[in-house]
């Protein structure tokens, strides 16, 4: 049984490749798939299903689940879609970065499920990260732009590494934050439940100035809920012992009193972004906490943006439209955008998801550099063990059967 691993990078024309297969435009090396039913396991498939569910109010793939697709975590959504596809009559399934947004135990389960089906279903795995290749793949290719190129020397391909160096120091902000306390965030016995379902159970956590934390936990453990409480956007924080940048939650602070101290990025911020803003303006917008720039920047702001763009190697293309950048380039810009005001806390939520190895390594190197050269505390949220990430501490939300997740420093 043939199975194909197709490695992609930021320049690969993945959408075009997928659409050709789904439309029946079958050519070598996939001639054995001619006339077969091909299904797509992808974030794009989930977006279509979520849209249909919202428009028509009917569940297609989550019929036996209490939640709607939209209300599930990204990991739970992928589990529901995979169960649905494996029960269909598909003889071929395209797996578009299947491990993204899955916790470690779910990744192991996924490998087991797919391995059991590999004797009678053809799998085409589109993959950014070498570590994610499924163990039963038989043929290996690289999608260079729109052309499939066979990988001749697998050992050399899998062992190749690149040295990454950012020249220069992390730029200093225009305005110095006057915060003088040691503790930025403090949660004491925090409990959260939704519709009587416990999510967080007696969570205790302190984040101090300059600390580098990685937040981990299984899908559905409450990571998104916890982050939304730190950013001030979750009303479940009221009435609890939560202290954010010197304010006790609910003591009269505004959401902007909290947000001015936070730099935040998650890929969903730009996944559907279509605005016509230059790289330079997108970066400067971080000083105003807006996506895109809508007021004329000052000379000081332009000068600070130049320093950041020189650091990440994009000064020469500063007038390029942000939406035309590769995914890896966009993530670098958005990380710099989150840091440009030098916040007390930088939150990066799944910032390396769907990046190829080179782009992920570049972003991780930048995050490590920020940690080393600034007193900004970092909260890096990820399901992955990025090989070169250097957090000071790891905080894990550990799920219990009935009482919600507790937090543990591991």
C-alpha cells in the first residue's frame, strides 16, 4: 500500500496541490488513486463544516457530542473530523499537517489510528515538520512551489540543520514602563466552570518580571480559558483572587489598563487578515494595539520600527504588503509587533503551529533572544516540544476526571 509524505515550506503551493487532487487531476506519483474517493483532513475542512453548522444548525460530524464544532478546542475539532473521515468510504485521505494543535497523547493516538487503517487506505501526508512524518510512509517528496520533487537522500534531508543568528540587540521602546513590582500575574485558587462543567480547579500561579514560561496541557485542559483571564477578556475572572499588573481583578481597572502591559499574538489574528497594510505599518500598529495602522506614525515610531525590521531582516522590504508575506515571515513580524512597545508580558499562543522546520527554528531563536535581552516576561503556549526553546519554567494544566484541571510546575 502506497503512502506519500509531501514536505512543504512557506513557498509551496499547497492549496493548489490539494485542490487538484480533490478535483480528480491525478498524475504521477498518484496514478493508483485514479477513480478513488479522496477526502481532506484539514483545518480548511473544519472551517467549512463549522460554517455549515452555524448556518443550518445541524451537526454533521459531531452528532454524538454535546458541543458544537465551533465551541470545541482546535484539538477536539480535529479528533471529531478524523473519526468522521475514518468511518467514511474514502479510499484515500489527504492529511494536512495532522499533528498541529494536538497534545502529545492525542498525537500518539492519531498515529495508532492511522497505522491501523494504513493497510486499506492510501494516505498523503502534507507536512511542515520532519519530526511529524508518519511511520508507515513509503514515498517522500518535497513540494517546491507547485512541483513535486523526489527526496533522493533521506538521511541528508532529515539531518540537515541551519545556523540561525539575529544581528543586533532587542530595540528599546520609546516609553519606559514605570512598573516597579516584582510580581506581574498572581492567581490564587482560581476556579472556572462553563455550564456546570469544571474547567479549572484551584489554580495557583505566579509570573514575575522577566520570567520565561511555557504553558502546556492536553486539548481541552483550559489553556485558552486561562489565557483569556490573563488578558482580561474573560468575565469568569471577576470575584476571584486574580492580580494583573498590580490590579486585583474587578477593582475598577479597565481592560485597557491590562492590555497596555501585554503583547499578544496567536495565528488566528492574521489567518483571515486581508487588510492592505505594509510590513512597517503593521509593526507600528503594535504601539496602538490595532491590527493595521490608521493614524500617521511619528518619527520616533518610524525609527523604532526600522530597528525591529533590521533585526528580523525585513527592512529592505518594509513597504511590502503584509498579506503577501509567507506564513513564517508574518509570524516574525507579528512577534516583533507584540514586542515593539516592550510589554511587561508577551503571550505567544501556538505561534509555531503550521510552520516548517526552518521558520519555527527562526521564531524560537527570536523568542529566546527576547527572553535573554529584555525584562519582558514570556508566556509561550504550545503543544510541541520545540527542540531549541529555552523556557525557565513549564506550567502544565493537568486534567482530572470530574473536577477540572489543576496547575503544576513541571
